[in-house]
C-alpha cells in the first residue's frame, strides 16, 4: 500500500470514528427530554434543573420500532423483542445506556388495581431481552411501555404493546404494602397543557427520617398513567434538584407538561436502601 493510500485510509477511519462518537448520547440525561442541563453532585450525574417531561402516546407517535412481549408458560418471566422496520431486533450494542440501564420496561396492570412495575430486561445473544415478572403482576393482562435510546441515531425510541397473561390468576394480585408514603402531592398548576412543577412530600416508615439514595442515576423516577384511559400513554420523568431532597420529610419535584384533563396515577420509584414504588393521584383540569 502506498503512503498516500495509507494516509487516506487513516483519515477515513478517523472521520468515521469522529462522527460515530458524536452520534452517541452525550449524557445519560438525554432521555425523554428535549433539553438537558446535567448536574453533578458528589461525582454523580443527575438530570438537571427545570427539565420538562411530556406525556407520550407511543402508538400515536409511530416510532420505527415494534415491541413484542411474550411471557413464559409459568408466567414468572418473559422476554422483550425490539424490532426495527426491517424485522431485525435491536441487540445490546445498538442500545445506549440511559440512567444506568439500556432498556426501561414499564408494565401496568390493564384492569383492577392498575398495579405497576419498572423493569430492566437483560440482553440475550439472540436479540431478545429477558426479565422476571414481579409476583403482583402474574396472571393478569398487562400494558407494556418501553423506552430506550438508539446508539446510531441518538434518538429516544418509544413503543407499547398489550401483554396477555400466561394463565389466569385465581385471585386478584395484591399490592405490595409500602414502607414509606407520599404525604402530599401538590402542583404549581393543574391546567391541561401547562408546564407544572409537581412536588411530592414524602415520609419514612414509623416516623423515621427517609434518606433517599440514588436509583438509576437519579434520586427518584416517576411514571404517570391515565386512570380513565388505559391506552392514553404515559410520562417518564426524573426529579429536579430544589434542595428539599434530604430534609427530614424529603420533597421531590418534577416538571411535567400536563396531559388532557382527568385523573392520573403518579408512581414514584425511590431507593432508601431498598427500591420501592409509591403511588399518588394527580388531577388535571380543563
């Protein structure tokens, strides 16, 4: 190979590498947010101040990905497939890490108590993603939502699917009794279409101080579903840092562009040494 060709090859590889790196998400906070201002606290990167989340309908937005969820015969575990337009699955190396995980799977009970779980399926060599189904969601119909980031395009991908139960539960699933609780949910506005700052004041078990620990690169994760319209979509968001996160009764704040009027389940995923899900009610007015 001549010197000129060697220079050309090296230059081409360098250019491809440069644009390839630029295509990668530049921070874990580039997740369901149009703009991000990451904040580093004690060496840990949190999603930044005033990030506004939106309530999305993956089906209505028609992302170029199809979600398939199949449960094993015993109903205790299952697999997710994320299929591109050409029918090929997304493999692990094609999915970027967002909030310490590659795939965020949200499972909601389709009827009854509307129970919820936030899972992170793990990749298999055949392009499937395996997960274990929590006991409280076994034997019931589910609605699944998934969000992840495409490495090549840096684009957040959303998809949803209905999940039939592997068997019919003899009795309705029982909700897990929470250790901690939401004392109060307040919103700066409840008017649909407005940008609202939603604050959740929390309390620990038996009057003890609740010490929040990081979970998936944040001090909490929130997911919002419509109570009255099960197929309306969802919002997935992360708290801002207002200073009340480490108070005796901590407060977490979330900024959300409010969806259509109605009642919504506001699920908070937190960590006090153990992960926990707490539910509150958000009412949006006309």
